């Protein structure tokens, strides 16, 4: 295998050795942020209530991140998350008890929304592999297709509010101090880890990202697997759309606004290179926690809103540099 | 607040006199359309165009509704240009319609002030007419750009901010902590509304402004931001002031989920139907103190009508007053005591459109809005 290295390069001994050290770096960054913000606001930051707030903020990006990192592992990218969230979220709201009284199919609205997400994801994957167009541009298009579907579903009528109060209260309700939305996100993350480590699909994702030509030669059905992984990412975005709509208590086409940046940044900060082949779900979860802590901490530390985005951008760049330092010789261009 | 209202009334009276003069000019010149100074067109050569940032924001949805209602009244189809948050898409959309050959009659709520010169050029080359709402570069005046830029209209953001703030602090009993959610920091509209909030709390020494966190005019972001502020201030929060009702709905949901809905009051801007409903039906108690009322419906219909009347020669652009070329339009304050009235017909009197067609400057209350102080 080592003789066949093209763009990918097989895992070297040095790469294997740095793998876990790299994982530790992100945890250290996270703990560092927690320490700094605890000093800056000792009364409010290090509390259980605030922990629940941070975890709740993190839950949607974690769900998105699990799907997105599965795609990134293969060296592809899925930019459609915000649009898919909108389409799936609106589907969910209009199929649940709502103030427009469109329809109420009960719990079936969940799988329906996930199916919308999975279908849009599969569409992205299929166009990408069949027409051999970069996933970057296909998913960018599908983002707007999703947004378009959401806008059509929203129509020109009034905001559809979810009328089932207990469903709306569910994401922020806590179990042992942890919000339900985050517990759900953890389940999705566990599923992601399971797929990565225990299934042929997951192992193939690493192989494809590492060296696609070799993967094809070894008989891995690359195209099929890529489409399945995009569908999985779409379903995750769909679930994120449902959780986002529940959090708002209403349907909104732009329920996913700002989530793409957060998700991709979390993947990279977590240490999954956009070139694929390494990293994975757990790293992305750490990346999301870093960003959610940063967002929460800056507000609690009383940083002026005008300089918040600048500061978070700088911290982001610093985190990426720090996390990627050990692998700086191995960074590749993403596809 | 009172002084603004009074000056508003004064302006309305002054304007009434102007309208009479203008109306008599219309009736005299009504049939003889060629007498106006600007080029005019036959109705069949005109296409009505309206631009929106997206179609999913309630303000924009109402804007489209108003444009269509006027189009129906005039018997002309309405083309909708959606910018999806992109200035380039917006300008390209208008240019594409201009290229089709008909004369454009445009009402636009431009994404950014800096888009206006490009849009004005497109309309000028097409020979059409336009009215702009909300955003215009500070050094621009329709009367100096030319007859094709018929008018610029806006609402007084300071008055709007004061309306919600006044209702809020009174409902809070004149004391307690407020968190404020502006739109985006560099938006003039948001700055004006925040200035209104600050004007009001100056008079209430026991009111503290705990924090100001812009929430991007977005319900989802307002929800997230409020959750962080709840973690920071907890019980210190007695009131939430927001620069528009979309953000108020997000903040409301966050406070409700934090189990604090009984202790916190809210105010917004725009009197979105769901917010008016919260005031009327009070599902979580009497917690929404107030919002200011204006509708995309009215703005779009008014603007489109002014541009249309210029295009067909029912209105002489050269004879319009300074305030008609660049003025501010009426805003109402909605509180739980009068919310039910606003809920009927979505707050728009069924005769409004008919009255508007008689007098497109019906709701004009004064000249340009002064820049916010501090």
C-alpha cells in the first residue's frame, strides 16, 4: 500500500503516533477556555445551569457535525446543512400539531422530516458521483434547493407555531442536569462512532478519504458508500432541523442560519482534516464544545458585541493552528 | 414620546393642507396627463416590480401581500424580485425585468443602502419610476437624483423604539433589569430603535440596562442569545426589549423554557400577528407590554402607488413637496389595551387601500428622520 501513495499517503508510523496526541490538544483547548471564562466570570460561568445552557447550544451543531464529519472523512464536503435543516424543519412543523392546522401525523412527523433530509442528502451524493461534479458545488446548490422547499412550505401565511407544549418544552427539559436535546445529540454521536468503527461503511469512509484510487482497487463500492454517507448526513441535518424547530416552538425557513460555519469550523477545530481519511465524530463533538463554550463565555465575560465576532474568529484560527500543529506537514487540499 | 406624538400630529395637519393642494392639482390635471413635467406611459406599457430580501420573514410576506393587493386594484400583474440576502441577486433581478422592455414601476426595500445608486441607474436607463423604503445612502436625496427616483419613505425608528420601551418599563413598574436585543450593530434602523429605548430609560433611574446583544434580526439567534443572557443574569432580568418582533418571539421562547415567563415582560417592534395575538389572548399571562405597528403591506402599497402615479402622469414629480420626496410615515403603538383592534383585519382597515388610491401620501407624517443622538 505504501508504494501506491498518491495524494493521500498511507498512514505512517508518525501519523499513528500523533493521532492521539492531536486528540488531546483539543481537550486541552476546551479545558483552557473553561478555565479562562471561569476566572472572568466566576459567579455565572462555572455553574450547572450554565453547563446546561452550553450543552443545549451545542446540541444542534453536534447532530450536524456527526453527519458532516462522516462526509468529510471521505474527502467530500456537505455545505447544504442550513437549507436541509430549513426544509426538514418546515416539514416537521407542518406535519405536527401547529397553529396553521395543516396536518398532524403525530410522531411520524419525525421520520418524515428525517426522510426529507436523507432524500436531499442522497440527491447531493448521487449528483456528485454520477455527474462527477465536486461535492462542494453540488451541496451548495442543494443548500438553496432546501431553502427553496422551506420557503415554499412557509408560503406567505402566518408563522406556524407548534401547539403541542410538551413537545416544545422537550429539548430544554433536563435529565440529570443534561438537556434532552444534548442527550439526543449524544445518541446521534454514538451512532456515528458505531458506524465509523464497527461497520464496513465506516471503515470504507476512512479508506476512501485516505486514498480513493486504492479503495476502488480493493473492491470498495466507493460511489454507493458516498451516496449513503451523504444520505446519512442529510438525515442528521433533518434531525437538526426538527430540534431547531422544537427549540423555536415554530416553523422558520431560516432555522439553520449560521450553522454551516459552526459545523465546518467544529470539524476542523476538532482535528478532522477537510482532506479526509482521519479524525471523526468524537473529535467533532469536542470541536463543537469548544465553539459553544467560546460563544457562551464571550457573552458571559461581557465582551463588547462589536468585538465578539472578531475575538471568536481569532480564537478559532488559533485553535485550528494549535490543533493542527502536529499534523502541519500532512495537510492536504480538500476536494 | 409625547413630544414626538405631538409633532407627528402637527406634521399630519400640515400635511393635510398639502394634500388638499395636491389633490386639487390632481383633479385639475387628472385627464390632461401630458401636463406633468416627467415622461409618462400608458398603463399597458408598465410592469409593477417589488423587491424583498426573502419571502419567509413576516414583514416581507406582508410586503408581498400589499404589493399584490395594489396590483389587483390597478389591474396590473406584480413581479417579485427576491434577493435572498444578496445585493447582487437583487440588482440582477431588477435589471432582468428592465431588459424585458416594459417600463418598471418599482418599490424596493433594498438590502443595503449602498444598493440604491445601482438600482436608481437601472430604473433611469429603463425610463421607469421607483420609490425606496428604509435604506438610502446618507448623502442621497431623491430630488437631486432625478424624477425617476420619485420618493424615499421610512418610519421613525426612534419613535418605534420609544413606543416599546415606554410600554415595557411601565409594565415593569418603573424598576428592574432589562436586556436589549438590537438587530445588527451597524444598522441605522436598529441604532434608531436603541436610541429610543435609551431615551425612555433615562427618565427611569431604577431601570438598569443589563446588556445589549445584537441578534441579527433573527428568531433562532435571539433564542440562543437570550439563553446565554439568562445564564448570565438569571433573576436580574425583568424585561426584554427587542428591536423587532421576530427576535422577541425567539427571546420569549427562551424565557419561557427557562421557567421565567411569570417574572419577565417583553416589548418588540412591528406588531407581528403572533405578537399581537400574545397581547390579546395572553396564553402565558399579561407579559407582552407593547410593540409598534406598521406593515410591509402599507409600505409596499404606498410606494408602488406613488411610483405608478408618477409613471401614468397622475402625479407631477416636480410639484411634490420636500416631505413627499423624502418623508416619514405613521407608526402606531400597540399595547394589550388596544391590541384587539389591531388584530381585526391584520391591523389594516379594509377601506385603507381605497383611501390610499385617492391619496398616496395619506400616511405621511413628516420629513426625514433625524439621526439618533447618543
